[in-house]
């Protein structure tokens, strides 16, 4: 009988040697259960062929052709990635709905002697649990938002909090985006479903009686939406505010965005996107600063004339107030470590209340 899971922690803690996703590579790439490996029962092309035959010709013909494809692919997996598995190996197999693909593949594995199980409802049942946590019910974890204007090292300090025992979720890291027009990083953003799976996995591992610190964001990080349950909790959460002088922030940003600075063409293209907000004259002046390597001046101008005002507007109506302010000075490593310790002390004090 397929296994029925009623919570995400139950799935994440399932005692199997290997979790196998037998959906197509495209389905796996969009999202999958964390830790699952991809051993497709049908390739992307094969899945499309079988689906077309099912709709345009006959379901029986599609099932017969599909079964032959699954058997051949299973043989390749058994001779390849699974060749070294001994008789005690116990896999958990899932497909889209927990039906033919996972059932067929698990049946072959069982015939060999492996103790294979499947998930009732397949990936869809897993996805429903993610949606329940992040869309349909209030987040049980109390959130604290780490706030501050652009250039106050929010992300770096957030990551340092974990070293002090604080529960943190790095929304920008999981979204592969630094959360602004200049925020793109080298790797592409995940699909929305993959982003939500990463969030669900992290929150499932946390103690819901202790605060979780997240960085202040808008409702989107790059092209990805912050799920409704998290966004609602962020809007209501108390805040810890980082402050620093404009020159210190400008110096910090030239270090933090060194990858963008190194790509002159990309920087020029990104600056051009600000024409709609500030007009061609202002943007041309900023582009000239970039051409002249006046990056600290450019960062200062962008913060003073673009980002600080936008941050002020976005904060309106959010949170229950500021728990504490933390002043950064030099913004070197020692200064960031000092402030991270001070922030952690406040969060841990909230935990003990």
C-alpha cells in the first residue's frame, strides 16, 4: 500500500535510504521533495509522446507504449545509478499523482527484492502540504524582521546571527536574488514552487516557539513571490533596525556588489532601467560615474535619490514598531560581528520571555 504522509516533517524525516522522483526531468527541475534524486520513468519527450497518443488516439495504446518506455528506462537506471545497491536498500518512489509511473517503477524494484514504497498522491500530496503551510494557514513561527536602508549589510548580519543560535531564513539566498533592481546573481532564480519547497523545509525544521529572523523585503524577491503566510507574518512582525552613515553604506556596497561592478555592460544596462523613475539626464550622469569608476559616489547617489525614499514608503503600515536600533560605524568585519552579536542578544532575550 502507498504510504500516506500528513505533515511535511513526516516526509522530511521518512526513514528511507533514497527518495526517487520518477517524474520527467522538467517536472523535477521545477520542484521536488528535498533530497530526492531524479530517475525519470519517462523523459520529457517520451511523456509528451504518450500524452499525445492518449488524447489523440487511444488510452490503451498510450499505456502500452508508455509501459515499454518505463521498462526500458527502469533497466537503464538499474544497470546505472542503482547498480551498486545491495539487498537491504529501501527506496521511496513518487511520481505526479502516485499512480502509474511510480507504481510501475516500484513494482520492478520489488521484483528484484528491494523494499520499495510509494507515496499516496505522489508529488501532488506533498505540494498540498507545502501550500497548506505557506498559503492557507497562519505561520506558527513568530517572526522578527531585520530592517535597514540599502547598504546596511542586512544579509551579511542575518547570516551571522545563525552562529549565535538564532533561527534565520535567508529569503534572498533561497530566491537567488538580492532583492533590488541590482539584485540579480550569477545563478538563475528557482521556480516559484522550488522556492516554496526550500522555505517549507527550513520552517519545518525550526522550533515554532522561538522567533525566526528574516530580512526586510518587498512581497517579491526578484521574480518570486514571498508566500502569503510568510508575507502576512512579516508585515505584522516587530523590527530590528540597522543604521549607518551614507558614506559607510556606499563603501560597503562597492564591496558587496563587486560582481556587478566588474561587469560594466550589465551595470550600464541596469542603470538604464532607472530612466522611468529619474529621467534620462540623471541616469546619464550615473552611467558616467560608472564609466569613471566612481562607484562609491554612484552608490551614494542611488541610495540618496532612489532607494532610501522607496524604503521609507515601503515601511509605512508594517510591523508593531522597532524593538531596537543598531548603529554600524566602520562596517568592516569587526563592526559587523559586533552588531550581529548585539542583534542576537536582543533576539535571544525575546526567546526567553
